[in-house]
C-alpha cells in the first residue's frame, strides 16, 4: 500500500469519527426537543413535514458536491428518521403487501427503521389511521404515465383525514422469474399499472406472452415463484422475498416514470415556504360550473397544477372535483381564493396543505 493511500484511509477514519460525534450531538438535541415539547404540550406532534422539507431543501442548496442532491436527501432522511424515532415511536400503515412500491415509498420518506403495517386496500389504510391504530398512512395517488388512482380520491369523500405530505418515487420495473431463460416464458404476472408502464417493452421483447393482471406486484412474484414458465414484473425487492432471479432490470417504457404517494393523518401541517394545497370541491351539474371553480383561483393569482373529477355517487351527473394548487392554505392569496370559491359552489374542503416533495 502506498503512503498516499494509507494517508487517505487515515483521513477517512478521522472524518468518520467526526461524523459519529456530530450525529450523536444531533440525536441528543432531538431528545431534548422531545423533552421541551412534552413539557409544553403532553400531546405534542413530533413529525413535522414542513420542518423536514426545510432541512432537505437547505441541505440541497448548501451541497457543494460531488454527492448529488438526491443522494444528500436520502442520507439526511435517514438521519432525520433516526432522530425522530428517539422522540416518538410511530407505526405507518401502507398499501401492501411487503415488497410493493408503496412500501418502498414509505421507507424512503420515514426511514428504513420505521415500524410499518401493510394492509390489503387503500380504504383499510384510511381506517387504520382513523381508528388510531397507526399514526399515519401512505397511499398512491397518481403515476406520471398512467394517471390518477381513482380509489384514493373516492376514499377522501368519506374520510375526515388530511394530507400531511407527499412522496415522489421513481419507478423502476424489473422482470423476474425462476429461470434465466426468460424468453421461453409463456405468461407474465403483474399489477395492471405495471403492465401498462411496460407495454411497449413487452410488445417488443415478449410479444406472444400472455399478460395476466393481479392484485399487486408482490402477488405476481408469488405466482411466478410457483410457475417455472411464468415471469413477474415489479420492484426488485420482490425478487428477494420470493427467491426469483432478476432477469431484466428497468424495463419501464419511460425512464422518468414516477409515482406520487400521499401521507395521510389527522395533522394540520404548517407552511414550509414551498407548499401545495389539495382541495375537494362539490358543485351541481350546471352551465359554467367548472368556470365558477377556476375563476376565483385565477383572480387571486393561485396556480392550479392538477384537476380531476369524480362522480359524487349521490345524484347522477353530479361531480366532485379534486384540485391541487400552489401555496399554503394560510397564505393570503389562497385564503382569498377559498373565500371566493365558497360563494360559488356547494362545498369546498381543504384536504391538506403540505410541502412540495423533495426528491
């Protein structure tokens, strides 16, 4: 070993010791924060999405490289999560089973060490939070190529829970099976969304293979593990759970394929400085009804980033609109727009104001 290499390793060891000392100091500060909060309020809230977003954005702005911003975010999320665990023990419900993209999103946001509870439906995630069996839940809301998850929107019509945060997860679809000779497969299992996200790849590489939609990508992996002539598509962690070979990686049709998830709970989140608000608006079917929704936003300079309509299920041809707008509900422009909107429609409900996701 050269003297230069030995000197660099000694330098790394010294830096590691300094990092450990600083992490210890941060953890002790987190413990003191918990003591102060509990002294002021025995029912204090420790998960603060607006504070976490502020920290992550600040670290990205200060990042001199060579680590990329996404890597800095991943490291700091784990530090924040570990310190949060010292303040409060939480359990997070998510749309399961284990090995799904929703689990991956949950662990990305709350850290690898968080306690989780996989459940079998989006409605059950809501029920777990409503019943107080978990503190928060994570559900998918939309995919950048396949669109909105309507079941999530519909569940908000019957729930008083709020959106506390959002998670953006880059989706990489992987082809898995029991045999290396994947070209000889006769069927492929996957969730219908994943099959749709890999449609062109499958058309090109497996044109004659039967495509079978199932309830989840983990269920697809389980079925493929029992069938040597089958393949499954899904997250790579499913291969480890069911002992499959990962035969082709990243087969999604669009390289920037991303799914957005929501963190749901009973918490009102404060402003972070870069927020969005989600609204639910009910209006009868009448001429100009959509115009009356959009007009107050435009007049108050509030930027709408998404709108979806869903049947109200109360009266035929009556609809509920779901909107995302830029800004926090406490901001003057958003408050003015909401006041004007209330005069135009039957119902306006703020589903939540929360920080824009930090990738």
